[in-house]
C-alpha cells in the first residue's frame, strides 16, 4: 500500500471508499426493504444530484468560474437521453443497453453544447460570466419547451413550436409512432429506465474522472488559472484552453447526470431544469466546500434527504431549510463566530505563535 | 402603426418596472459588491403588504403604498443587518448563497402567511387617461409607471451626486477602507443603500402587480432575475445604466412577444444580453476598468 503514502491519493481513496460503503449499505437496505417509502423514490435523483454537484464543483471550485446555468446541461442530457432510450426501446433493444447508450448520448450532446456555449461565456469573468450562464440556462429551458419530438419506423421527427400552435399531430407520425417530447408538457408516458446501480456507477466514473483531472498536469494548470490568471498566462498557460477543458468535462458529466435523472421519471417537463435547480446544485457545492469533491458528495446527499426528513414540520420545512442554510453560511464564514469557536479549541503550539 | 405604438408603450411600462427594480439592484451591487438574489422577493413582500392594506384593512391606495414602502425598508435593513453584515469579510460565493437562503426564507414565509393560491391584485392606479393617449390604449398604470420611473431616476441621480449620504455611498463603493478613514460610517451607509433599494422594490412591487394582477409567493422571482439582467445590460453599478437597461429590456421583450414568439421572448431578451456583453463587456453605460498588473 505504498501509493497511499501520498496525502492526496489517500484522500481520494477515502472518497471512493465512502461512496462504495454508502452504496453497499443502501443496496443492502433496499434488498431487505428497509428504506422508507418516501426515500425509495429519491435514490436515483440523489445519485444524479451527486454527479451534478461533482460536475459543478469542477467549474466553480476548481476552475473558479461561477456558473448559474448548470441545470441547462442537465436538461440537454435528460432530453437527448430520453429520446435515445425510447427510440432504442421501440427498436427492441434491452433495457440496460438503452440506459448506457442514453447516458453516453446525453453526455456527448451536453459536451457539444458546453463547447458552443463556452466560446462566448469564457471570454467573460466573475459576475458577468455568472449572469451569462444564467441566461444560457434560461434559453435552453425555453428552447426545450418549444420542442416536439416523436419517433416511428422512419426515424426521428422534430417540430420546433415557435408560434406556440403546433401540436403532436404536426409530427405526422405513423400509426405505431411514439411522441416522446410534447412541447411544454415535456416528456410524458415514457417508461422509466434508470436504476440505482447505474447511478452509483456514474458517481464512481464522475469521481475518477474529476479527481484524476484535478491531480493531473491539466488540473494544476486549471487551478493556476483560477488562483492568478495573469501569472498563469505569463508562464505560458493558455487560459481559455484550460477553462474550456473544465467547462466541457463538467457539461458532459452534467449531461450524463441529466440522462440518468430523466430516466427516473415517466413525466418530465423542461421547467424541472430551471434557475432554481441550478441554484440548488450550487448550494450543494458551496456547502460541501469549493474544490472538495467529497464535500460535494456528502452535501448533495444530505441536502436532498433533509427536506424529505423534515416532512414532520410539514409546511415549515422549507422555512427551516432556509434558516439552516443562512445559519450554516454565517457560522462557517463569519470571522467573529470563527474567532468565538476558536477560543474553545485547544491551540497547537505553532498555531498560537503564528496568530500573534 | 397604432398597434406598434401600443406594443411600444407596453414595453416601456414593463421596462420602467424593471428599471425601478434594477436601480435597487445596481445600488446594492455598487456598494456591497454582492448579487442580492433576495431583492426580487422584497418586491413580492411589498405587493402583498399593499394588497393586505387595501383588501383587509380597507386603507386607501396611496396609504397602502406608503405602508409597503415602510415595511420593505425595515425588512431590507433587517436582512442586511442579520444575514449579510456578519459576512462582510467573507467571499462573494458565501454571500451569494446566504442571499439565496434569504430568498427561500421570504418566499416560504410568504407562502405560510398568505397561502400559495394566487391573489387577485386590484390595480391601485385608476384615473381617466387623456384622449390623445387613450387612442393608443395607454393605461393609467403605464403612464404612472413610466413617470414614477423617470422621477425616481432623477431623484437618485441627484441624491448620489449632491447629497452628503450619496457622496458617502460613492466613496464606499470606490474604496471602503479609505472611506472609513475619512470618517464615513461604512455600515450605516450600506444599511442606507439597502433601505433605499428595498423602498424602490416596494414601489416596483405595487406597480408590477397593478400591471399584471396575479400575486403569489413566486411573483418576484422572474422580474427579479430580469431586472438583474437589465442592471448588467446597462452596466452594473451605474444608475443611468440601470434605467436604460431596464427600459430597453422591456421594449425588446414586448417586441419579441409581439413579432417573433411568445414562448421564446425571454430567450430573445437573454440572447441580446449575451451579445451586448460580448461587444461591451462592462454593459452599455458601465465603466470599463482595465486590469493593472
């Protein structure tokens, strides 16, 4: 176990171990029907949110670009994934193959979208970048709302509902055709294909990809650009290239998460992936710790379960959630409270001297 | 032609509402350098207070506006003092998430207090419109909104450039530490900015709901985001910029709805924003500050 001597490698393996142990525990509970009914439906969404949090953390935490439109990539992944899966199921492909291919297709399409959007977005920085990603997220949502897609023996039929008066009939499907996406209604009547095991595998893939990227030469270049753009540029790091790498990888993971998420619902409208979803994921990332993938995993899991667990407060649960969110942010970031807590901690010798 | 002018007036009045909200956004951003995502929800609170004052207490319209301005001002100062002030030294993301927390809090508190079912807001502005305007279907609300917006902008411009408090605000937005050394109470100045921003939000809330009468806990969210877009569009931190951005955004939105597509109107607005930011990275009237190494 020589390679575990490296502190970073050890930390990464703790993260992998944590996810595997959590998966085994939940899987065992699921097999023995020990999971309360209200959580059973949440298993796949939780895994999708964890992948989203890891993916967003790559952009916000590692590359330092605040993205407020990440749900847009999730949406692209979800809809391309659903179209792929339904088409394959209609052609008689097995469930698992349809799931894997739909996740790959979702990731590829989201990555392409990430690249196209990245070209204008990455020319900007800071709050301007944030507002433009927000704008793209909203644009994707509205464009998807205008899409009507169906499949029959002749292949895919797509109608773009610009004036708001097109219906499924405009697809001119054959009798055995299936309408997959029905404009503002979204995708409905789709048989669900996602599984919890697939979610776990996707989390592991996302973790391996992101952690290895961060520890690589490329990852160090990305972090250098985040910490000091001008210094990084002056030593020959191509700023746009490395920010783009982070952005596209992140978009691809978000697309994969979207395809997984989309496959869990028989009814899914585009408004599911709005600004609030982007914010929800950003909350996971910030509370879990910027650049800390293990934190993102834990925060995503806990904060998806928390509102469900708070159901006994019924009407008050979102209020409690909001107050908890504000208090956690104040307690972890306010210098006064940090100083107050530090008083009760036994000081190490070196630290005490450093503080003087 | 008549139809075109009608769309233009619709765009102008909606744009004026965006401009009033954007003025609050831009002032808070200019001084506290934070994206106050809870601003949109203060609008909603303002509208609810005015609604309750007229429907349940039977107060006259103007008094309900005064009441909602007072409530929102107090709310703005309270939120700033309790949630944002402890985070003055923290990073921008921590403040952003806290603002989101405040936004969730206000929306859910409103839902508990007033219920999730939409309320039907009766317009507070009712008077006969002069006939030369009435032929273009200009409503009284549109007229009042546009006038209020211009008035507010002129007063704010005067306030920030001439009054002592306004000068203190500009000093704080340039350099907080230097402002403090000059004897300016930075905390009080920031509180004051939040008070003004929230008061504007209350007025915007009443005007918004007089214009489109559906009032529910999420009423403020989308106008809030659009007004923020407008502030960035015009150059965030600049008062005339917020005005120009808001009005242009309203007109673009109305024209897109009328001539291109209703369901893609927001997308077109955002697409214009993206193009503007690529050509002028600091917004239309924003100051471009070159980076010094």
